[in-house]
């Protein structure tokens, strides 16, 4: 998914902010600009994952509505912090005081970047191998798809029907691998649920 790739790539850049001279006016300007870009990528990525989940609010173009829908759908998002981040993003063009700019940069580094990282980790756990880039090992891919589907089944109701669609494709991939003589090595938590999925 291109939006995810862009989000992850830009986050890797923004995470380097802590290693820069944050007292430098040009560095502060760069950090705030990168924060604004990261926030934009974040809510648009959430819009796409919510659409995948079948959430009606994903049709909205409003960042606030997307964020509220995300709070209701995902348990790894700090709703209050994301609304604060939205306000900060909106206030960026009105910050003229050096002290206020420095306080904003400190907040970006101390709170917002970790929250961007938490969003990536949460989405990775749900969608790796399903919506996002696949691993090189086909057996591991199958295991990840099973784990993702199991997690999503218990996570949100809208995904249940999509999980059922994945079920047969996962089973067929695993059977094709086994028919070719390869061994499908699944993580322990996946193998414990395998029998119910192959039944």
C-alpha cells in the first residue's frame, strides 16, 4: 500500500529530529514541517484502512471525522493526543514566537513522534501481509495472514466477513506450499488455531 510506504518512510526521517540541534530556528522549522506532513500521511492512511474495514466515515474528507472513527475502531490510538496533534497542525501557521515554536518542537519530539510510531506498530500488527508489504517467505506470509485474520476477527465486526474471504485463500496457499514438498513452519500462536481454520 503506497500510503503506508510513504508514512513509514517519512516517519523514519522525522524520528531523526531528536538527534538534531533543536535550538536552531531552521531545524525547528524543518521539524514542524515534517510533523505537518507526517500528520497528513497518518490521517490519510487511517482513511484507507477504515475503508478496508467498511467504516462509513472513511468516505468523509475530514481529518477530524477520520480520527474519531479511528478511535472507535482501533484500541492502540490515543484519541486525546491525536486531537491535540490536529490542533497543533492547524496552529502551525500562527506560531510567530520563538519560545512557542520551541515548545511545539519539544512536544513533537516527546509525544507526537512516539504516537506516530505507535500507530505504525498497531497497523503493522493488524495488516502486515494483508494490506501492507509481504515477507519473502511464503510460509511466513501464510502464517501472518492467519494471525492477522484471527486478530481482526476478534477486533472489529466489519472485518469478520473479509476475514472469511481470506480464509480460503490462506488455506489454498498453505496446501500449495505443502504439495510442493516445503514445510510450513508457523509461529506457535498460529499453529494453535490452524486446526479450526483447516476444518
